[in-house]
């Protein structure tokens, strides 16, 4: 009888020790997350951060459009918004890769806490700035540049190609005369509320400095130009820090 009770007690004690060891192992192992789940989470957090930045940008665009006498619909471009959000998703993926590299456990990836998620959101808000930092740290430019240089050096160069490259690029003839271009620019400025425009003035004198206002000026110029000519967004953004005369030159070659 005594031996039977002793055996039961020993069995119960053994089960208790095993349960305690299992509980201790569970507490010691932090919760983990799969690689795919972490990448998706990072992408969504980056998407969220860039979305917050887009909201701030849309608010600023609406204010600048109102100050320039334009409608927000005239300046809003859905393609740019989609591109911005896509960049945010890519930045989130890059931030997730950095997290995976430093938190890769034997049984998986450590589940990120709220501070980590918020940091990925912040990286998505930074957008291309974070992406450039990621590339410069994990993809050294010297290595990439030397690889490209070695590859280019190994390719044969045809004499005809060299001769063609040595020729200066032919300048595109102007589409409008200077007087015509000036008239178009004056008409566009008048539509924005500026009647006394001097071609030697800097654009900043007319509060035309940011991307939104410069694109608004290009929009007004395109409205008065013939349909065969157009000022592109790249040309308009190149007017930063320029003078009204530079706008006239751009219109001549539109």
C-alpha cells in the first residue's frame, strides 16, 4: 500500500516538473512571425506612413491652389498619388528587411512590438530619403559602380558610335518667336492675377517657388498655348529659382 502511494506521488511530482519546464520554455521563447507575414506587415506600415504624408501634401496643395486662384482638381494627379503610395510600400519592405536581419531567431522572426511598427511607419513617411539610406548602407555604391564600370569596359565600342557621341546634339529650333512666347506668358500670369509682369523678375516675386505653384503656372500657360505645344511637368519643376525670362525661353521651345 505504501509503495503504491509513493509511486503515485512520484508520478504526480514528475508531471508537475514537466509542466513547469514547459511553462518556463514558453515564457523564454518570444512570440515569432513568419518571413512573409513580416514583409507584408512592413509594406503595409510603409504604405500607411506615405499615405499620411500624402494627406499632408494634399492639404498644402489645396492651400497653394487657393492662394493662386486655381482649383485643387487642376493640380491633383492621381498617378503621382499612386506612385507615392507604392514608394511607401517599397520603403516598408526595406525597413522590414532591416528588422528581419537583426531579429532573426532560430525558430522564426521575433514578432515586432508597437515601437517597431511605428518606426516602420515613420520610414514610410520619409519615403525616398529612407530608401536612399538603405541602398547606401546595404548596397555600397563603390561595388555597384565598379561592377558596372567593369562590364562597360568589357564591351566593344564601335567607331561609328564613338563618332556619333562626339557630335554635339543639335539644338531644337524654337516653336514660337520671343514676342509670341512673351505674350503667352503675360496672358498666363494675368490669369493668375499678376498684371504688371517684368521678364527680369524672379518667379519668387510672384510667389511661384514650390512645385504646386510652378505646376499651376504651367497649367495656365498650356491653356493659352496652341494644342500642338505643351509645357511638361519636368520643365515646370525646372523653373525653381529661375526668372520670368526663363519661362519665356521654355515656351519658345515648347
